[in-house]
């Protein structure tokens, strides 16, 4: 005879196979998920293509500029377009909420603009409809619907007493049931991921993306296992089926819907952020505190002039071997960039404080942990977006610096505005060659959540293992 | 009357009921307090930007009168704050307000490039969203309704009271209806009290909008009670009832809104409006390399109100030409901007159409309209910024084009932006929609009752 746990699992699977709930829910959910995954994959490919074309157009237009004064070219500026992760179609993360085009110009740090679509996401209050949301939010509900009575039902019908009298312990029963529902989750995930892999093969993928996808699969499997254990445990603890169902639904509602939203609201109350206008004002004020390059009497720039004059051993800016205006422009750019980066870091510091608070709440919500991990692995989390924005600001600074250098070296101070440099220079400025963060860069983000998730899993397994042989 | 008293006492003795109600009221109060706090914070941010604006203007005023050339710099450097003034209801109904910058600053340069600023905010929090009163009403209240009434019959049956009761009254269905009406009435009273509390705790007034919100909210509540009633009328087990209810809730609150969004986005090309930035930028910078006098002549022909200006441009630089080209850079992308606007409004309309199928979506569209926190409001804000920019241009161009110096007194007359909320109302549509869905389920209940008898 087979091991009793396997036997119980087999029996449970046969029962479920005959039950209507599974017959209706599983195909329905698979079709919905496949449909969503297909649309999102299609939209992702369209978007990546569109962004690539815009980038090419931008680069072509940049190089096609006529002879221009370098500072004019610096104001003409350039644009960088964010290419989303090829795993966005499973977990879209922050993608639908952020702008994907950055206009880079002299003196100013613009914010990312143009979302992928203009439609509002506010009406999806229970979560953005994506494969990840279906797995992380809806699948637990299906598990609840399938398994809430897996133990309480046996107890209610008196079959539990029979089983125990046959020498099967409650512990074995619980593990058997857990095994059965984990297998159902596994089948669900396998179907979804084979479809997803099909889409991936149709597009251009790197080895690292395959790895990320594998990790997502493992993560989701863990998450489903955790939920299966939760449902079986609740079903064991509750006296009646109805109690078990109500308790599980309430647990789902609190940990998946209410707690995450509440945590965000509390965090936002606790650590408020300046809005767009005030942030811009604060940045401008900080820049003005350091120095105003447009003010001839500005103390910082007076000092800076003395320093530069001493460096070259001359007494007048007219005698400098470089164009003084270009030098000033670069000093101004250095200040703007430094101050802005600092201000933006402060802003992100507030966001980080908020996230820290949410992370503490997340310790009690496996959903938040898994959701967070999922978007990290899919490279669609907030950090990977900020990584791109930082890279763009660095690129902007280097880009403008090169133009200021042209200004200083190729343009004479006298009659500055009337001069131009050859358009040959434009193609010499490097293009934005961006690579997203590597998975291992996010290690310090991954491990705490992963450990916590594992801890929950261990607690769940221990609780299963320590279940007593109560039959009534 | 005795019956009502008895039923109320029965409810009060029910521990689950007490805890659920307590949880509901607590969550609601927290949501109201948080909402009001963040509304006040929005006002504080506006105070900061206004103070800064006045300080900046005062610095220019100290140098007044400004000759037209110096006044040109005023136009170039001075940002003017624009704010989508939140309605008092936005404290309770946050809607789409986080999705675009509602408080920003514009200056006299080409406008479209300035409008693509996104809101600051914690990106990591965006996919999860926050908890406001409208979320509790729209998404969570149906579950409370289910908890209050879904298993009335099943519980009575389980407790063995049902056969006793049913044998005493002629029409047991009537009895059940009465029991549900009491639960519904109780929740209605609680919700009305919450709305009254909101009048005290926030800036909302007890006015016609209050009454409309209350009416739509009660209709929504009724709608869910009828859905529950239909499920009860199927006379299945309590388990079946719960699962069917949750499935319906998921379809109305998750699947339909998600599919609506998918459909909305399928109507669009991704990032299709980027060309606005390209075209504007290309025009603006090319103009430096073109014949400036020729461009300026064309501009004067197109805008005859400035024709009496000195027609010849100053060398090497003339602010009039500069601002004329900035203006033209907006004009040449006007069609793209109109398309962008059309896309947004169209998308909103599609969602609004799909909402006919889902009471959840309907209430949300309705609520966001009450609070003026929807796409229409956001788009109107952009439109009004456009009008305001026109006012600024008219005001400053008068000095630039007619060679007037900008005096101290002229600072007081700089146009000020004031957001005018959208007056459109969805109240009637929402009520009709909710009543129709309600009637649909009434029909199902009647059908089922007949079947049960037969």
C-alpha cells in the first residue's frame, strides 16, 4: 500500500476532480489568465517597439541638427525612452503608473512623462488585472473555495473519526490534503507558465530573463503552498464549514486587501511628501542658495571666477584660453545637478521611510511579501524604475557637460551668441546605453522578504505537524 | 414594531454582527480622518507655493518699473502656480487625483512641454493604492452586506428556528424579506450617520450634493441587498451562497474593471502622444536657424491683435520674436494635444459605458464625479491651464509688443489661476443604472420564488 499521505492526496484529488467547483473555476481562471497574459504580452511587445522607434527617431534628429551653438543644442536636448522588462506581461509592477519618456536638457531635470496608456488605473481597486495579480490575489480565493471544508467537512460528516480509527492520524490527513491542493496549484502554475514561456520564446530574451521567470515560478509555488497550508489549517481549527469559510475569507480580505492599503495610507500620513510644485520650488531655492550663474554679482560665481583666473594665471576672463561663459555654464550645471540629485534623494528617502513602514506591516501579510518579491524578480519594481531615472540624470549631466566643454573650447567669448559649432560634433556625444539592474543587485531587498516568507512556511509546516488527533 | 425590536435585539446579541459593524465604523472613521488630513496637506502645499510666488514677484517688483527687455526676463523666469483645487469631497473620494500632477507651475514658454510633469509620490505604493472612504463603500460594503444577510435563512434553518417560524406565518418569504429589510435599514442608518459625521469632520456641506451622494449610496446598498436576496432565494446551502456571492463580487469589482481597462488600452497605441514633445521642440529650435523676421511677420499676420507693434525685430535678440515662437510651438502641436485630450476623454467614456454592467464600477465613476476627482476633472484642469496660459500671454504681450514698461501697479494685475470644477453630474445615470441592476435581480428573485413554489 502507498504511503497514507499520498493515498489521502490521491483521494482528495479524485474528489475535487468530480466536484463542480474545480470544474468551473479552474478552466475559467486559466482562460482569463491566458487571455490577460496574451494581451499584456502583445501590449508589451508593441510598447517596446514603440519606445525603440522613438529612441531611434530622437537619436536621428539629434544628429541631424544643423551647425548650432552648443548651448542651443543643450536646450534642444535629448530624450531617453524607458524599455520595460520583458517580464512585465506577467507582473506589470509599477509600469502602468509611471512615465516612460524623459526629456533631458540643460539646467533642468524634468520628470518622466507619458504613461504607456492614458487610461486611469484607479478603477481597479482590488489590483491591476495581470497574471501576477490573478495568482497572488485571486488564486488564494480559489484555494479557499476548494479546500475550506477539506478537514472541517470530514469532521462534520464523521468521516474523520472513521479515518482515525483506520489508523490514519490527523497530521497525515492534513499533509495529504496540503499535498493535493499544492498539486492543483502546481498544475495551474504549470499551465500558465508554459503559455508564458511560449510568449517569451516569440520575443527576444536573455538568459537572465529565463532565470527570472524560473524564480517567479518558484516564488508563486511557495506562495500557493503557504496559502494551501493556511486553508487546511483553518479548516482544521474551525468547528464548522461555514466558520472555516468565513474565517478564511476574512483572513484573505485583511491580509491581501485591507492591510496593504492601510499600511500605505498610514505611511503616507506619517511621512508626507512635497507635491510637484513644492518640490520644484524647494529645488530651485536650494540651487539659488549655492549660486546663481545668471547673476553677475553672485558671491559663489565671483569666487569661482577668481579661482579659475588664478588657475590659468591670468587676470581677466577675456584672457582665458577657454570661453568663460562655457565654464560658468558648466559650473551652473554642476550645481543644478548636485542639488537636484540631493533633493531627489531626499524625496526618495521619504518614500523609503514609507516603504520601511509598509515592510513592517508586510511581515504579517504574505501577500505583500510575495507581491514585493514578484515585482523585484520581474524587474518591474519601483527600484528598477528609479535606477533608470538615476542613470538618465547621470547621462544628462555628462551629455550637457560635453556640450559645455564645446562651448568653452570652440566658442570665443567675444560675440559668443553669434557663433556655432559644426554639426560633426553631434554624433560624437554618446547615446544612452542603459542596462537595468541585475538580479543580484537587489539581493538586500530579496533576502529579508524571502526569509520572512520561508519563516511563515516553516511556521505553517510546524503547525501542520503538531496538529492533534482531535476528531470532534 | 414588536417584530423590529425583536430582530434588532437578535442582531445585537450576535457577536459576529457586533464586531463587523464595529470594524466597519472604525475603518470608516479612520478613512475620513486620513482623507481630511491629506486634504489639509494639499492646502498647506498650496500655501507654500503661493508664499514663494509672492516673494518672487516682490523681488521683481523692487526693481519696477521694468523696461520691456527686463520684463521679458520676468516672463522667462517667473513660474505661476496652477492648482486643481480639491473639492471638500475629495477627502473622502480620492479618485484619480494621484495619477497626474494637481499642483504645478507654468511659465510663459511653450505650454505643452510643461504639462507633462508627473506628480511626485511614492511609486512603490502606487500599485497597491490607498484606503479612502470611497474604497470602503465601493469594495468592502458589499461584503458587509453579505455578512449581515446572506445566511439569514441558512442560519435560521441550522438553528432549527426556521421550521417553527415558517409554520407560524403564512408567507415565509415575506418574513425573510422583513428580516432583510431590517438589516438593510440598519446599514442605511449607519451610512447616513457616517455621512452626517463627515459633515462635522470634514469641509463637506449638507447640501444637494450630500443628498445625491446619499441617494446613490443607498441605491448601491439596495442593489447589493437584492443580489443577496436573489442568492438566498436559490435556497441552497450557506456555503454555496457565500461562494456565489464572492464570485459575483470578484466579477463586478475585479474582473470587469480589469477587462474594461484592457479594452480601453487596446484602443490606444502605447506612448502615442510623444510626438507632441518632438514636434514642439523641433519647431522651437529650428526657429533659431530660420529667418526670424519672416517668422515674426507671419505671426503678426496670424495674430492681428499684435499687428500695431513695431514690425522690425531688434538685433540680435527680441523677446517678441522669442515669445511668438514659443506660442507657435504650442499652436503647431494643437492637433496632437486635441488627440491626447480625445484619447483621455474617450477612455473615460468607455469605462463609463462598461460600468453599466457593474454596480461597483458605476458607484466609483459616480463617486469620483461627485468629488470632481475623475479624468474629466483632470482634463478640465489641463484645459483651464491652457486658457490661463492664454491670459498670461495676452497680459504680458501687451507690454512686450507695445513697448510698455512693467510698473509696480502691473504686478497686481497678473492673471491668477483659479480652477473651476466640472459641473457635469452622473447622479441620474447612476441611479437609473443601479435601479436597473436592482430590478434585474428583483426579476430573478420573482422567477426563483415561482420556481420554488412550483
